């Protein structure tokens, strides 16, 4: 999981880099439905982390309801 360091922000294990690297971390509401009529009801929170070294982005759904 993420750890906190002073100057670089959050660090996490990056599968692409193969080591702990600084990451930008945010929470985003992403639409899961492909149907436009229900899209507003199918938004779920995702934790999105982007490696600041290689740019790899990873998202994980925050609730599994």
C-alpha cells in the first residue's frame, strides 16, 4: 500500500518499474454502464494512482457492492 514521504508525495509499488516510486493518487467517479439512459446511476468511486516515473495508471474500485 502507499507510504508517505516528505518531498515526493505518495510512494507505491509500481509493477512496470518494479520498485517503489512516487505516485499521484486521486479518487474518481467512473461510469460503469455502457447504456446512456442509466449512466448517471452506475457511477462508482475508484482509487486512481499514476506512477510519476513511467506514467502507468492503475485504478481500483473502492466498493464491491
